[in-house]
C-alpha cells in the first residue's frame, strides 16, 4: 500500500465518548496539521471552511458529527436521544448544499437508528458509532474498488488531467479519480498527471500535487486556464475528475471548471471520465438541473491568499460547482465497475448490481 | 472622455534628458503607485516584472527605454550613438519574447535613426524622443479608433467576457478590448462585463476590474474556470480579448487561457473577437506555430500571493501565452475596422489600408 494511503484524512478516536481527528486541509501543503473535533458546531465549521472536503469525506465527517452530537446525552430516555439525533442531522445537513454524500450519510445514520427501534440509549450510541465507522470503512473499500475498476483507463506514458482534489484527502483513503492513478501506479505503469490548481481554493495545487508527490507519481501543476493549450499540444490522453453529486441520468456536479474541461476534452476528442462511489449518486433527481449549486464568499476570489487581488468592492460570481451534462462524460468509474455509455438506464442497472454488493458487505 | 482614460499608463517626463514615469501595475489594485525609470536596465526589469505590461504598452516602454539609453551619450560622434542605439535595442528586445510590439517599436526607432542619416547627436536624440512620443500618441489614436470600430459588437444588455487586461493599462490609453467597452459605454449602452481573474498574475481581477469600475462599467470578476458555466447559462453574448502577436493568417497569441475561451465560445456558438492595433500583427510569420511562447517562473503559480500554494518543489508548467487558431476567431477589431472572416488575405488587405492611414498620420 502506497505511503499516501496511510494518511488518516478523518478518523474517530476512542469509544462512544471519543472525538474526531482530521487533517486540516486548509493548512496544506505548508503544514500537515491535525485538528480535533468535539461537537457538531465544530464539525459544521470544519465542513463549511473546507478543513475536510470532498464529497465522500464530508459524508464520513457528517456521520461522525452525529455521534459527537449524542455524546452528552446521558438521559436514559431513548426519545430524547432520537430527538437530538434529528436535530443534529438537520443542523449538519446545512453545512454544504451540493454534495449528496452529506445527506446520504445523515439519512443512513437515521435509518440505522430506526432499525434499532427502542433499544436503550447506550446500545443506540454504540450502534451509531459503529455505523459511522462502517461508512468510513466502506468508503475506503469503495475507493479501492474504484481504483481497480478504472486503472486500465490509464495507458502507459499517458498524460492524465485532473481537477480539484479527488484523492485520499477527499475520501477515507485512496480517493476516487486519484484511486485510479494510484492503482495504475501500483502496477508500475509510467504516466504523468497534470493537476489543475483549481481556483479559488487551490485544492489541485495544494492537495492533489501534494498527495501525488507523496506517492511518487509524476505530477505537474498548471493554472486552470492552461488545460486547453495542453490538450491542443496532444499532452492529455485522459481527463479524470471526481464528483459531488451525480443525477439519475449521469449529469454530474463537480468543482467549478469541470464543465469547461469536459467541453474542451470533447473538442479535442479526449475521453472524459468521472470517478465516484455509489454514495455520490442521487437517483432522486432526474438530471443536473435539480442540483443546488453552492455560492461561496466572494472574498475567496478577492482576498484568497490574504492579499487583495481585486478591488475590495468588486462584484464576484463565485459558484463552488458546475454541472457537466452526461453526454460529455465517456464513463463513470464506480466501485461496481465503469458505467459507459452514461445514461439513466445504464446507471440504474449498475447501481442495482452495487446494491447486491452492499448487502454482502453489510452481512460481514 | 471617461475618467479612466486620463490615467497615464506610461509617459515621458521632460526633454531629451528626461525620464519615464509609469504606473507600477504590480501594486494595483491595492495602491496606485508611479515609478520613475531612468535607464535601460530599470526598463528591462519593469517589462520583465510586468510593472508595465500589455503588448502595446510594452512597445511604448521599449521605445522610451531606447531614449533613456542614449541619455548619457555626450560624445559628438554619431557612430558612437548609433552603436549604443543598437546595443540598447538588442538588450531591451530580450525582456519578453512573445508580444511583437516590443520588436516592432525597437525596429521603428532604428528606422527613424537610419532615416536621419548623419545628423548630429543632438538632432538624433531629439528625433528619437519625438519618435517614442509619436509611438505613444499613435497608440492612443489607434486604440480610440479600435473602440469606434468595435463598439457596435456590444448589443444593449449584452454580457461581454474578457480575459487578462486589454485596457488602458495595457496601452497608451483606452486599451484594445476595453476600448470597445469604453466606446459602447460612452454611447450610453447598458451591458455588463465578466472579467476572468486570469491566473497566475491576476491582471483581470487586479487591473481590468479596477479600470472598468473607475469608468462606471458594470463588471463581475470570475475565476478563469467559471467561463464555461456562464456560457452554458446563456450569460455571455460576446467574448473579446486583446492580443500579444497576430500571425499573417490571424492565429493569435494572447494570455494563457484565451485558447480555452475560444474553444468554449465556439462550443456555445458565441462570437469570439480579438481587438488589437496593427502594431500587434507580425506579417513576417505565416501562422501561430512560429510565435515563441514565454515561460514564466513556476513560483508565480506556487507562491503567487506571497503564500505557498503548492508543494515548494512541485513541477509547474507556466506558459504566459497560448495561441488561438484563426478559425476560432470571428473577427479582428483593428484601427482600420473589423477584419472578418479572419485569414491571410483579409488581413493583408486591411493592413494595406492601414498603411495608407499611417502615411497620413506621419505627414501631420
């Protein structure tokens, strides 16, 4: 297992009265600093401020945040615990709107509580901690499977372009788009990655370049605007990104700039793939027009690095995400394999197969 | 005349023993600071460090830099002055490689000296200062004419996307792409501009947004990666950029990211125009493959804002420019009118007409 995978993006420390430890990703690449999170407001802030980010990692953070919210419930009345559970889920669900893993994880915690019915408070708390840990472990397993499913997409000596950070730092381990890179690298295949720096918060240059360097993968940072030139020069053979939410038809919300890459890839006849676990699919919405797009603080553009880089009162348009229509996506790399072509039927068929896998995991 | 046009991007102060005063554009938008330039090395540094930037403004800076280089020639031997002239031209031509206005202006200074033959040193120095000032004044006149030629491209309530800074700060006055905006604004036409921030040096957010705000034009800053999403939402009706060098067939070198915008514009059926004076055309090269592309210091990406934003040793690919092929350009807005369609013949015909204009100017 490569060095990078031993990084603990987020973990639970101790028993039901324990806490969460996570890498503060806002401090990378300058410093590798861990923060401890002891209550839901701190978790909400960590998600909002992108100390933890990446749709799958946010899902894990939310599930663990639920357990934190139940820590001081000493009452023996299960009804009080259930009420608190609802409140905490409601609260954490507001931290970020676009990624679906956040609500997916919270729903899963609620369902687990429902399944346990009128068990006593201690049993419920323990079961919910187990569930949060299971979400983390399953995410690691899914990411590993994504890597295996997608690695053959990277041909020897290929140039792979990625955007934002869809790596180990965005998930429990391995990542999604980067899991594919790690799996190809583990097979000893030579290739190079171009990492879009990914304005405004530079997850590509700060996190992706850092992760790939740690793993010994050849990585070159570029400004987001340089992707087109590289494609025209024939240096890109594959574009591979993660996802924050995938609608039933395959329309995909991901970091702002992903749509532009997909259009550019199409214009240069370069395959564009999205890698994501099944927890990132939202089959309740038919297409991408139903995905809420988070708007970020304009100061992330105007003062993103502590220095004024635009007139102080300049208007900014600062969406965190855009939506890439399914027709621009050659395939979706999931833990159940590659879905291609991308459409409502192929997705529904593949995720049905995934459900069967899931049941096997759950029976372990 | 709008407020912004009274900004003196670059000017000569005093007589033949005078100096250059320019806005230090690296300090904007935080501070409006002027620097004085007294010798060629200081001018070389100012061009290289982008204190003065924009192809037309660099041409003016180079011409004035030549005059600075002759300031301490007190000898009465014209041969010594001519030798110094050659040395200074050679030296300044290395400051930046892509924009053609730099070499164009230096050649023009040499031609002026040639035309004066064996005049005495004092006459030559005065004539060369006059020539540098004429380059500046002609640039202002050409930019004004570009605005008039292009203003009808901006329809009422249009969304105009621009990249980098092709404004008054990039030229003597008015700008090129922004001259078109200023001319439409002077006619009272309502429209809005989206300014790509333009990584890595943020000329869009630092300079274009600042200039347009000063002029009272509605401007919104976006990250470069957001352009595609805005086009898909139907918010962009026109893409308008400047140019650093235009080959005989219309292939255009401009700030890195311009090519991506042109591809995106084509995919969304949005007209893409380039605005530039005739001094930006290089008819000596048949197409864009002959344009040298400047590579910048990777630390402009890794530490662009004084803070480490990538691993310190991260490889970066940092071209300052890319080349947009002529077939993606709907038209070239020049002081001689709009050249459309764009091709070797249409350009040659239009610039022939321009030469006639130029002769009229020169006879003034």
